[in-house]
C-alpha cells in the first residue's frame, strides 16, 4: 500500500469481513474462530479513523440489554 500521507491526499481503506455468499450477517461472524486476525490486520493498517455500523458498535461497545429512555414527568 502506498503511503498517501506523504502526498496529503485522503484515502479510504475498506476492510470488511463477510460470509462466502456475500451477506453481512453478524450471527455468522460469531461462528468464525479467528477474528483476532481481522482486528490485527486492521491495527496494522494504522488508519486515522474507523467507521463501523450500528450493529457492530453495539456488539463491541454497548452494555447488555436494551436501552430505554426514561419517561420525563412534567
């Protein structure tokens, strides 16, 4: 990969994991044995930012259960 930071040009790296049939299914990713290889490769890319979808973020960062907004009293 060319280091575009030297030329000050932005670039996008699309690093994805999907099933063989092309569907992105989070239930499928739970069955994959070596997900560390995916995250190690992502770390080696040394990108300045990372964009993940709602389901991926929920899997990795959310507290268990469903968030319920408290009812406000007037």
